[in-house]
C-alpha cells in the first residue's frame, strides 16, 4: 500500500514546482522575504487543488477524515483559531440567543464569551475543591441532574474534563443525566487531546458520550500553537448550523501552515503514537519511584487524595501538580527556583503549587531533571506550623464560594463601565473578568458583586506575583457604572 501524502508533503511539492503565485499571500514565497521566509514556502491561500476549509471536498476533507478516523467521532472539524473558536461555535450552535445554559464555574473564559455573544442566561455548577492541592474537583453527575431539574429551560451543559490541572470527571454518567433530560452535552477536553488514543491513557469524552468535544492539539500533542479539533457525535447537534458558526467565527483565510501541522500531528500519532504513549507511561512510573521519598513536596495523583468523597474519576498522568502546601514555600517561590536555579520552565505557578505539563514528546531526560530538582529542593524545605503557613496558602484562589449576582453576564459586560480602585469596588457589580492566566477560569465574572473576601484574595495573588488579568498595574478594576 502506498503511504499517504500528508498536507505538508502536498504543500512542499507545490512549493517545489514551477507554478508562479499571482495570488495572496504577499510574501510570494520569495526567500528574500525576511528571517521567517523559510516558512513562507508552504503558506498559501485557497488555490486549485488545495480545497477550502469551510466547504471541504478535497485535500482538507481528507485530512479531517483522517483525524476523525483516529478519534472515532461521527464528524471532526479543523479549528485554526484554537479551541476557543470551537467552544464559541459549539455553544452558539447548541443554544439560541437568550436561552439558558448550564456551565461549570471553572470553565475557560471562552465559554463565558460565547454566553456574552449570544446573550445567554448562565446557570452555574460550582465544583468542590480538592483541599490537598487547592484545585477544583471533578463534576458531579448527580448534581448536574439536580440543576437541570431546577432549571428545566437549560438547553446545553458545558463541563471541562480534564481540568487544567488534569482532573477527570465521569463523562458517561454526566452524559446520561444530560441526555436523559433531552439536553446537549459539550465537553471542553482541550487539555485531553491525547485521551482515548492508547490503552495507557484514559477514555476520552468522545467515547464517553458527549455530543460536542473540543480538543487543543497543541496543548498535549506535537502540533503548532492555535491548532485544535471539534468533534460531533449523534443527532442532537444541528451540523449545518455548526458549520455556519465555524465559518463565521474563524478566519476567512485559514492558515495552511496550521492545517498542515494538524495533519502532520495525526500522521505522527498513527505511526508512532502507541510507542510514544507506552514510553510516556514508563517515564511516569520511573518519575513516581524517584519522587516517592519526598518528605514535603507532594505530587498530585489519585492515591494522594483523601478518602472523603470526591468526584474526580481519574488524573491525567501528564499533568504534574507539584504542591508545597503546608510548607514555608509558596508555589511562586518554587516556580522561581525551578526556573532560575535549574532552568526548568513550569507551565504556571499557583499559590501553593506549580504545574508541569508532560507529553509523549518528553524524553527521559526531561522527567529525570524534574525529579532530581524536586529531590534537592525537598531537602531544603521546612514544614510550617499552622500559624506560619502563608496567608495566601490557606484558601485557594478559585473556590466553591459563590459570589452574589447583581446582573446577567451579558448585560453587565455590555453595560457602561468605569475603572476604579479595588478597595472602592466592594459592593459594585463587575463589568469584566478577573482571572489568573493561565488557566483563564474567572475568579470574578461580569455581573457578579465584588465583596471584601474576593478583593482580599485578588490582592494576595498580586502580592505573590501571580499573573492576575483584569486588574491594572495601579490596582483598578472595571465595574458597571452607576
């Protein structure tokens, strides 16, 4: 059997031909076009033989079918504006303007943006916290059912699984509750594009029964930033409507470089995925053995969560939540030591932990360097007596404490607003988002009333040097104008 030609190979062959480009892009594949000119040779527009993403009938249709075959959904769409465009299109397809929608409060801000654009009435599910690590728990299927009974006009449910920190929810159970009431289930599985591709990995939301599943290829797989997929299952979703939104919400000039990267990633997984995922599992086991003797630093995994009831049904082995809770060190301090002393660049710093993302592309040396560094740092850490634990480590920045609502999300966002110091904002209605980035889940969403507790928490995060978005350097926030 002749090996298939990838989109990248097709683009390279065209670049090597004698066709002269009397068309966009303006670089004309001229090697004198600057220091990035090497990449221009495969950057084209929709010319003969290279299809059109929004009415795919040729090479791009074939590429999407290959992705679909790998993941096993009913239909798969390329996303060149990242998983954000997938979340927007999925939600706007599943709910009409002014409809009600139920979302987990820790969803990515793109989910909130979709609700704002469609003027949706948002109902929230508040995940509990896993206190050992100060991160959100999984989603309770039972509570989703209760909320749907409480708000029967809800048209769709959106949950994030895995979370940014790798916590998995019971998607089959959630799907049963949602579908049993005739609703649509959307799963933001952006951080789980590798799920379901190997026996060494968890089952994904596609197999779990979700109607719409969003994957960011670039987050955990060998693909360029901004590449993602949207999968559709079953007959609950109007696919023609979905196509219209995808066409509207994405660039009318989709990048062939990004699409080639997606197709190349799929080909790589077909050819090397099983071997790579098996090696990743082996590296993870070795890492756990190496760090088993840590006295103060804790590595998040299922076996290190208390026996009390939690909703998490699994933990992505590629998400390393490295906790220093209960010690004399903060997450930001650990982050800085790993970066400055060991030249290990973490994904993010939380208040009591850092997050490292490991993928099938990490070799043994990467796992080993992190393990060795943590063992050395652990020897220098001291436990803190209760009163000595840093105040910012006593309660996670994102908690299940509900802020009072003063206005709908969309109305607050579109209202006249003013920018004022945080201390003067207590009791005012937020007009914008306040969140740590990454991951981009709002601490405060438009329409919620700012209170003294949340203002204090935000100030603590800023003092610790965490990346807080939605607050100016002068400590001002936007609120609905009086």
